[in-house]
């Protein structure tokens, strides 16, 4: 009963280490006072003095935990002076128990702190990797207004296999959004390779067909070069290539096994489905005649390119996130504002946890 109450109390603990130490020390004082005022034959409070060091190990560092352990031993001595012969076996056992629990608590606190430091370093490395692989797209690229959002499924990772990039050409803006099959570091490596290839040749290729062929060749070569990996033969990357000329009258797409982009116009959403969708990149199918689809643009339109981590996100009943139905709610919003709403709505739909990485790029047409 006491442990349940203390756990509930500590769940609302004050912010900061000093407040937490004070709260646990207060529990030691409370137990000691209870032990003093209760009759000597009621030996309940004294054993409870082993709990504060154990609780301290879960939320404090080694030194504060050792302080709590010392306070608990002092409380045990005070109770012993009031009710026990300090040389008695019963009191000695209780005192040794508190001492052993305190020593173990200090050790566990040290282990926890070391794990937290390692976790912090991993997160920093992940953030660096994200900046290197997913280089930020400027909010204004040519005449376009662009916003991006990346949501990693793994809580301790800031990046996975989803990817996006944009570059300027002599006549417009070119964009890629893709999704690597797989997770973890191999997926990050595959994403980095494709993005490197895109940034290297996207501004050189005259049209999307040649660009798609070049990227497919590059990805196929990359995956075949990792043949020692048993999963390499099953790897591929879905992607959509977007060309938006500076006159912004049309948008041209090449879709390689990727979910179709959405075009928000007023309160209506058009799904930009490919007439002849191409297979994903990296399957090694040889020369493939990619097809370019063109769609009309109007001032005020908003293009949303996303990965399947968005539309395949499920709620507790297994229902997919209805992106095309939700999108009109935020018609007229700036790209970054729309993505902020989408992020909150997506997390609310999934209960705060995604089953797969999700990436979105919103492009506003002025």
C-alpha cells in the first residue's frame, strides 16, 4: 500500500533533481516518524525504509541515491533507539537489509545514468545523420513555398528509410520523395545513396524520364554492390519525381511504385494518379520506359507528396489514416501550418505512436 502511494506521489514529482531529492527525503522522514510514534511491537515502518533508496535509483543519480540510502540508515537507527535494543538480531537484520538495498540502488542508478548517456549520444548521432542525409529544403525555392515533415517510427531515431530532396534546375524546381524498403541503418544507407545520386544529376538531366532511368541504374548498382547482405536482393525504393516549371502552369510526375501525390485546391483534393505507374527503383528490370504524367496547376494550389507511412498509419481499430479526407480541413493554410496540423492529427489517430516512418513535403503554389 505504501509503495503504491509513493509511486503515485512520485509520478507528480517536482521538476529538477533538487525537488526529487527533497521529496524522497521527505518520505524517509515520514516513515521514521511513523516508526517512532507506533508501538514497538508494530514493526511495519522500519522495513519500509528500504523503499526510498530503491525509488531514488529509478529517478536520481548515484550520489543523491547514496544520500537517500544514508538517510534511510539514519532513520533505521533512530527507530532502533526508540523501540529496539540496537544489538538485537531483529534490528541488525533490518539495518543490514536497508544497507544492502542502498548499495544495490546506487549501483543500479549508476547503470541507468550510463545508459542515459549512451542514449543521448545515439540521439545526437541520429540528428547528425539526419542533417547529412536529409538536408533541409529551403522554405522558399524559386517561386515556390515548401515545408517538410519527417516522423520516425523508432523513438530513439530521427531518421529511417523515408527520404526527400529538392533542387533548382534552369527552368524550375525538381523534387523527389521516396521510401526505402526496410528499416534501420541499411535503409538509411540506401536512402543516402539515392539522395546523393539525385543531387548529383537532377539539375543535369533534361527531363524526368532520363532522370528516372539514371536513378534506377544508380540504385540497382548500389544494391547489387551490397550482395553480401542477405536482404539486399529484396531491397528496392519507391519514389515519385516532381517537376514544377517556374511558370507554374503544369506539374509533371514520374511515379515509381509510390503513393500518388495529392493536390489541394480550395476545399477539394485531387489524387494525382499515374496513368502508367512504373515499378520501384532498384529492381534490376533493365531499361524501362518511364511515363510522365502532367497535371494543371492554379494559383493557390497546394501539393502534398507523402510516403505510405502516412496513409497506412492505423488507429486502435486498425483503420488507416484518411489523409485525402482530412486534408481539406486545412485548405488555405501555409505549407508549414498545414503540416503542423497534419502531424498533430496523425499522432492523435495513431495514439501517439507510428508503425512506420512517415515523411511529407508540402508545396504551395503562389
